[in-house]
């Protein structure tokens, strides 16, 4: 039975959906004012795997992941670039979708935008005001009265007295309490016209937290089966969501709360605010791509490596971004693809045999709070068996199980013919040449040039000019291209 760790109760519990056979999953998505970074990639991939396994488990899943398309940062970007809000958000939504496709992330069933649900937000604010939990201050803002809501802090595990105002929350003299947070922001004369809506409280726009309360209730109802998001959303965003929704409607907002672990860089969380982030497209784009457009040329080998890098760790674990870790992930993924190449699957349309030991271990791992690390270990066990027994039925099972994680679905020959910057050889070149002088690895020879050299080598071998054939192999090896001669005279090649 599927067990999920609940961030609120801090326990692992059997998953029991509100409606038998169904699962409503709400995940807080991106604020679209810039390109997605690797921390976003971890959230997207992690919950993509989660929704896949919920479906594999026989549940009818309704996966909702919102888009925040009205926010102070978006307004700032629009003013700086002299664009309308909709122009900024449309551009970065397209960019986000391109990143998702590159990483093999399935689109959610619903992708609501905050600006489409302003009326729902105002209705919730009115209920909160009627319940004595909201008030309008002198500056026109409508705030949530935190101390009037019993149990505030239950998700983060902190009392109001423990929480230090000013660290994550802007303090206003117009608030009754520094911990009160804004539900409706009064429009300012200097802000663009397309950033305001009319309301009973005057012209303004919604606060960030109220957006998700409105969208999750409108599309899934409450209580939600699962509410998820990144590690930095637990407080204040999710804490405030609980206060708003439960304060307005009673009951509980979600039966299960799920949070990814942080992606770290030198012991600090990767984030835009810290300036230590790297975008998805910087990590997986083909060489010579600037990443300044929504569409970009993806390096498919590196894109799958990044997905594998995320999946091979448990979603709740702390994960460290470092070049060596990416190289290790690339090497490990290469080994799995090498197994598919050496022992071709016997049947590409195989049905998983869940009674087999490896498939059983895979399922047990995934049912244990989506333990993808254990599931990946089962794939490597199958790879070991396939290489030992030279049995294509085993690689068929390996590929079928890997598909549930969004891995190993490309032809091995095609996979290996893509260049990669994340190899030991590439890292050594980087260390020797430095950032400025570095030449992208494996780019000296094009695919056409490699094929021409392989043909010339075959002709040299046919003419018994083995010295020339060996020289061509050495030339290719020095360019990072490895050859594998197969029976019948066929030669496969791959970039190291």
C-alpha cells in the first residue's frame, strides 16, 4: 500500500484518498518573471514522477499546478522592459513549457493562472472579513489577522512568538500585527493599469497567498488529497494558505502535505534571491545557445541526465548541485543505456511482470513514499543481470520499469551520438583550459564527419591496411568518439 510522508503530521501514513479511486494533487507552480532554474527542475520532475506513480497505482488523478502571473516581481520586470504584464508572463510561460518538454515532464491536467481567478479570491477575502479574520488598513490593503486564527504555525512547527517578523515578511505600520499578511494590495498610482482590478475594497490586486487558496478550491474542492511544492513554500506560503482556506471554510485544506528537499550549492539553497542559481536551459542547451528565447535547442543526452540526477535521489532529501555530481549522473545513465545497446530488449511492448524480484523491489520502493532512489537501484540490478545473462527479456523489463520514471526511452545509438559536457574527459578539459578558453567537448567532429571516418576505416580494413584503420580509430578516440565493432562488419559509435 502506498505510504506518503505528510509534512504537517511529520509522519509517514497510508494514502487514503477523499474519494476512493481518485486523487486530487495541487502543486504550487512558478511565478513567471524569469527562466526556470534547477531548483524549479527538481520540483517539476519530482511531482511529475509522483503523479505518474499515482496513475500506475490505478488512481484517477487530477493534477493541478498553478501559474502565478501577477506579482511584484512580474510588475518590476514589465516596467523595466516597457512591456505589458501579459507580454512578460506569456514569454516566460512559453519558456517554462519548453523546459518541461526538455525534461520529459508531463503537462498537468489543469494549469490555472492567478489572473483568471481574481473573483474567487475576492469571495474568499469577503468570507474572511465576515469571520473576523481580515481587515482593511488605512493604506487600502486588506490583511489577514494572524493572531485571530487558532493554530497558525502548525505546518512550519513554529509559534507566532517564535517567528521573527521582518525576515520573510514586509512589516507595515498599517498592520495590526507585524505577522499579518496581505490578502489584497491597494493599487498604487505608479503601477501599470493592467495590474489592477476593481473590488469592494477599491482598485488593487490579490496577494500571493490568496491565489492558491482560490485556485485549489475551485478546481479540486477541499480537502485536497495532496498539496505539494518546493521546500521554501512551507513558510510562509503554505502556512498562510492553511490559515486563509480553513479560516474561510472550516475543516482542513489538505489531507497530505508534500515538500521537496532543497537543491544546495556550497551549503546554501539554490535560489534567485541568493544569486547562486543556474537555469535549466543553461544546463541542457546545445553549445552556442544563449538561452535568450523561449525556444532553444536541447541537448537530449544532457536533458535526460538532469532528470536522472533528480530522480536518483529521494524527493525529500537534500541534493547537492556540483559538476562532479552531474558527471557521476551522466556516467551512471550511460551505463544503463550501454546495457540496452549491448543486450537489445527482446520486446519493446513488454508488460511488466510485477511478480519478478526486481519489479517487486521497484514497486515496494515507489510505494514507500515515492523512493525513486530504491527504484533506480532496481534498474541497476536488472542491468547487471542482463549483462551477465545476455538476456533481452531482462532489458525489456528494465526499459519498461524505467519508463515509469520517464527514463531510458530513446534508442541507445541516438542517445550516445549526442555530445555531453558532463563527462570526466570534459571536466578534465575544463580544468586544464579554464572557463574562458574552454572549447566545448566532442564538437570537433560533426556526425557526418564521424560517419565518413568510419566508412574510411571500413574500407581500409577491407584493403587490409590495418595501420590506417587503427589510426582512424585513434583519431576518433582523441575526439571523444568510441567505436564498437559488431558481427557482420557493422560499427556503432558513441560520444564518450
